[in-house]
C-alpha cells in the first residue's frame, strides 16, 4: 500500500456533488463520484500532488475500494477529463469499510521511514491495474548508471587502499528498494530480466533487486531488506582483487586451478569490508556465505541448512536463477520460465532453502516478470505484472503496447517464448527431471550449449 494521504486529502469538504476547483486546469473529485469503467488518460493525483494511479488506469469498483483502503477520498484530475471521469449523478455513498491502521505501517516509499519489525510488504503500492510507466523506466536506468559508477569507484579504490565506507552503495540499495516498493513488478521486470551485458556490475545489481523482491515475500522488514540489497551489491567485490580473467565476461570455462582461486572470492569480498565502519555484521557474514548450498555442497566452508545466514540463503537461490538466465560466453541463457522450472526440479534434492524457493515463485510467478510468452491464438506478449492469485496467469502486454486480458479474450498461455535479441534456449521437462547439478559447478548445463536457440516468431 502507498503512504497514506494526509488529513487534508482525507477530509471531504461539504460542497455536495460539485467538484472543488483547484488552481490551474485541474479539479478535485471525491472518489465515490468516479465513473466506473472510465480510463484516465493522465496520471491521477491526490490534492497534494502525490501520484495515486498511473495514466491508462481503468476505474473499477476494486480500484475505488483500494483507494479508500489507502485513506484517499479525493482525486485531482484534469478539468478536460471531468465529464468523462465523473458520474453524471452521484448515488448515495456506499458504506465505508473500516480498516484498523497502526502508525507503524504507514511507511511509504521512503527508506528512512521503514521500521524494524514491520514487513516491507505492507508498504508496497498496488499497481496491478496500471500500465508500465516510461518515467519509471528512466528512473531505473539512472539508478543502474549510478550503480555502475559507484561499483567502478569501489574497484578503483580497492586497487590503491582499503575501503573505509560503503555509504553510497547502501544509498543505492535504498533507491532500488524504494522503486520496488512503489512498483514491484516494473522494477523487478526491467532490472532482472534485461540481459544487455554479462558484466559483474550489472549482475550484482540484478542480484540485489531480485534478492530484495524475494525478501519482501518472506515478510522481511525494511531495514533488513536494505541490508539484503547491500549484500547483493557487494557480494562479489573480492573478484576485483583477483586475476581479471576470473570475472571477465568473455572468459572461458575455468581450469581446475582457476576454479580453486575463484572459490576464494567470498572470503576475499568479506576481507575487503572488515574495516568498513558502517558495515552491518549480518551483511559481512552473508557475503561469505552466498555460494553455500542448503545441503552443504557449496563453498567456501560447506555450511548447510540454517547455519547459513538468511540473506545468503535468499541470494544463493537468486544467484542461481541469474546464472541460468544471463548465461556466459560459453553457455547460452535459458528462458526465464525454464530456468525457474529447473530450479524447482533441483530443489527436491535439497540444494535450496524451500521457503526461499516459494518466495521466489511468488516474486516472479511461473512466467517471470519481463519474460515473453506465446498465447493460444499465436500472439506474442510480455509479462508485465504478477497474477493477483496463483502463479500461472500473469498480466500481459502485447508487443504493440496493449494490455492483454486472458479471461476477457478467452486466451491461454500456450508456452514461454524467447526474446529474439537474447539468443535464449529452452530446456524440456524431461531434461529438467534428468539433470543433477550444483550451482557451484562452473560447467553445469554446458552440454546443452550446442542446441539451436529458440527465437520468437
């Protein structure tokens, strides 16, 4: 839910059914006077200018009820839309549902307001009925550029002296977390599923964002979520102190000697941060353990079960998903749907924390955010939002930008589809069932590289 509107927004002035005129070309209308079925062509704001609904949102009884639950009773709309968005006559007001709210849950998207012990999920804004917003895409690109610059600064600093602070990276974790709280689906879909680069920086950002999405599904509170995000950003910085071949996007499969050296990097990463004054102990511990497996087959210490820090158990699953969907210079990426399916099949052997697996499924759905599907009518569409219930019927958008309603159009998802620009390959169910591998193995799944990539038609 969003940060509740303040008292000036909640109070409806006694002006009958006449909308109150604001300065400029906008008017303020009580939500009970909104025309169900209408669609806003512009963003809808409260009377203080805070965004409540994005452009293109269809007004439904559920939208109105959701606004009421968030403490909103008035919207500011463009005067030109008044005749279309407001009912011609206003029926008697429906009884308002009473919701008990504790002040501690009124967190909004500002990380400084997030409280220990209060699940961050309570602060998330419901954008289910809204389209993706170009301005949020631009914001996320800016955050990614900032992350690239900050991690490059860390790399340069490590070549000359020891790190003394990571405050800027903690702030970046907060920026991505804030974006996720404001719109979980667009943030996860656009950050995690884009595969423009195999560089270490981009991968660390993806891990941070996906880890926080999973942590939110596990009812993690805001301060813990920020620590989890920081762990994701910093978990591989030890690679900056090793032979550049070990982290090169163009590298070939490791030799036995290189693999031995590579598996030292979690300890190296933690050592780089031991003298950082503002480094939480949980972050330091988890950085050493991200590559530990729940069954004890990981590295560097062979820890198992709940001896592994929760942050590390979450990031281990997310890192495995990214290994599969990003690929390497010598192994093509899997379709996100198939990568998730493979993880689910391997989970039965005890490689991962079962609770983390369930949370990943809730955070992404069976057809992960940002991935592509083929419909029963042959149409190709992108997954833009998670389903409100279950895992198999997400919200879709056609390649020309139109929202696709599966139920209204009597459509089904026929199969996952590849994005032609990403050179993705499929993995069949029988192969998933037959495979046994460990994410710590540099060569896992290498045997399927020679197959012909599956491109979208």
